[in-house]
């Protein structure tokens, strides 16, 4: 993470420069540097009072939310509201949003689109002339998309595909499903026999080192680190969450849960819906190297706890720790609301960092 720029005159001591810069960086990243601060549940409403269902958020804070019962999505980009309306009575599903605010969408009539403030809604080329259903899995910051083609009735998979930023279509074979793609255009995913793979743009697929009976990466960071799942019946009877630091180096982060959804922040934090192997209710958990595995219920601030709502399905998380999840009451089996889980830095930490930076800057002025 790039911290604020601190400029000193020529007579500023090198040691003091480093202290000021380090503390300024810490202050700028307080919500992410402190491992798993408290979280506040926020519910979004549109300009007419309709409660929105947030779905995707990128690192700069752009957010895409569904308008239930009305159709379409509302995009909040650079603080401005925009309505994304589906064409021809189609029903949209928002799949991903990149750091330029470009949103990838699929529709129930099998078509694919991107949307941005600059271009509006743009239909993507179809990989085949035959009637088919298409599902986008991810879009990177270059605008490159990975997805999957199905038969018209959705009953069987036809092929895996990539659509480049200049709208060129690359069709891969039926055995591989690209699930994510990083900004180097390296895609990762699963093989039909549950092995994992990676491929570079236009290249062939290469298998990654496996774990247990089956395993595959679901996300890839820009540095090439991959995160995914594996299963080995002889090990605790549950799923393992895995990390590949390279294609031939896999490690188990933790195991023993049933895992439904996994989302990746892009900077080492996972948001996952986990439930015990013995048919317990699913709850959203967060994991990082520094903090380990934490239940989001235990991270709620006082006001959010008072709402008596459980995050049970993870939709997204960005590098600042802002997450999106479906929530419901513990006694509730059907129906839900969608909430933004926003990190709330501890006041004492913010005050300490602010005071420290002010003291250093004050000392600088008097020297």
C-alpha cells in the first residue's frame, strides 16, 4: 500500500524522515494494518428510499447494488449514482467490478455485458454462433474476462473462454473452467476432474500441485499467489482452504468446514461462508495470515450486535476490508437483507497514531 507523500527540506534528518513517513503510512492504512478491527453493519437505500442489495465493491470504494423488485442495478462510482438498466426485459446478475469501475454482467437470456460510466452498457461478443448460455466468472483491471459457455438449456458445459480487452474471443476446451484472472492476464481455475490449473493469455493450461482427493485455486493475486479449496476424506472429513505461493507449492491454511462461498480481497484476506461439517448454519468468516480465522459475528461493534443479524453469505471484500454479505436473524431460515460490513478502527488507535504524527511534525517545525 502506498502511503502519503511526506516532503522535508534539505536539512531534515534522514531518521526523522523515516519516522514521519512510517507513521503517516500507518495512519493512512489503519483500517487494514490493524488485524480485523470491529465491523459495522450498514444498509444502503436508494434516492427513493428503496433498500438496496449491495453485491460488489472495488478497492477505491465503487459499489454496485441491486434494486430488488425494480430490476437493474445502481452503481456508485466516484461518489456519483448511476442506474444500470437491463435491456429487453432481461434480468441481470453482476459478476465482478474492476478498479476502473468497469462492471461485468450476465443476463438470464444468456448474453454478457460490461458497463462503465464512460461507455454505458456494452454487449460482449459471443464465443459461439449456436444458442448458448454464458457465465462470466471474473474481469481484471485490463478488461480481460474469463467465463464459461453452456448449452442453451444450461444442462451441460460446452467450453471455457477468454474475452480480451479489445473484445477478441479465445475459446478453450470443455475440460477447464477459468474462475479468476489477475492483471498479468494469468487465469486460474478447475479441471473437470477437480484438478487445478493456470494459464497465461492465449497459452495452454498447466496443472498446479494438488492436495488431497481434489483441489483447485479459485482466486489469483497480482503477485501470482493463488487461493482455493481441497478435499481429502481421510483428513477430518471437511474442506481445506489452500494457498499456492507458486504452481508447485501448496499449503493448507485450515480445514474441517463445509465451504460455500469464498471471496478474496486482493491483499491476503479471505471472506468465506463456513459451517461445521455436522450440518451447522453457515456464517461468514474472515481469514488473514496475521489474525487467523475469525467469525464476523465476533467482530461486530456494539450497535451492529444489537441488530441480532448474522452474516451468512459472503459476496465480496476489498483491500480495505470492506465486505458485502447477506444477513439474517439467527432464528430465520428464509429471506435476508444485504449489508456492507465496514471496518471501524478503534478510536484509541486512531488517536494514538494521529498524536504521534502531530508530535513528529511539531518537532520538525521547531528544529
